[in-house]
């Protein structure tokens, strides 16, 4: 097992090594250096779709995984299937523990997340946090679609980071991209995207906890109380 200090030292070294490098150079290095142990965490939002195309253009054997919470929108499954077909890649779907979901729903009901913040956190823990932790245990590096522009809490994210929570390397290749850049890339490369974006959904999560936002609202307003981010959500 790699020591946490070793991972942190690697991150510092990589930051220095790639201080003036473009995203493609950085991604190519990590895809080769950590082949088989690096993957994109996708919720099939705009950022994750742009990244899927970018990664695929560099390496057709990329790994992409997603968390199927059991409460996703049909539009998400549609773009998931479209992505599988267009890029001819398997999507590694991770599900929550069925017994844990059964016990939670039987005890608190299917809509527990509407009752309190605590129950919403509980639902996220069972459906997202635990499955994500289990999946990331297979990897040395995970790639996300996080961007600094998305919220004030993300204003200082770096392209290469040490993820203290999961004790691993995290890459945020689109950290410096604007929303306009993401959509320009999608348009220029004919990247499949979730049609919920056309209805005012800035990012995509569970159907029950995601809503469209009004013009001028913070893009995170569509996610009241969300506890976990996967990819660009």
C-alpha cells in the first residue's frame, strides 16, 4: 500500500513538472503512467461529457465510471447509452449496496430526503458516498469535471490535487475552463449531452434532488443540500 506522504509528495512533484503544460500533455502522462488505475467519474453532465471526448481522443481505452443511485433521470440513461455507442467504450456502472438501500427505504420511506437535512445526508451516504468510496479503492487516480467557476467553494481547485478524503491523486482537467468553453467544445466536437441542460439544468444528479435554475441564479441552486460530487456535479 502506498503511504499517504508518498502520494502527497508525488502530487507536489507533478504540479512542479507540469506547471506550464497544457491539459493534453498532462492527461497523456497520467493515462500512460497509471494505465488501468485511472478513470473518469462521470455523472453525464456537460463537463463530464466534454472530458469523455477529450480523454477518448487521447486514448480509446479510457475508463469511465458512474454511480447509478437508482434515482436518475431517464435523460441521463439516454445520454449514457448514446455515449457508450458513440465512443465504443464500456461504462462501469456502480450501484449502492442493495441491502443498505432496502433497509433505509423500508425504515424511512422512498422520499426520506425531503424530510430533513439529516435524512438527505443519509440517502446520499448510502446511494453515493459508499459506492464512490468502494469504486475509488480500485484506482490510484480519478478524474473529475470540477471547474473553479462553478462555485466559490471551488475557486481554488487545481488541475492536479491530492484528495485527502480518498488518499489518492485527483485530476480536474477543466479547472480553468469557463461554462462557455465547455459548451463550445461540446458543439465543435458534436459531443452527446444530457437534454436536461436544454431545460435549465446546469448539472445533473438524482431526479429527486435536482432542479432547473432560473436565469441569474447560482448554478448550484439546483442542488439543495447535496453532499457528494461526482465528475462535474
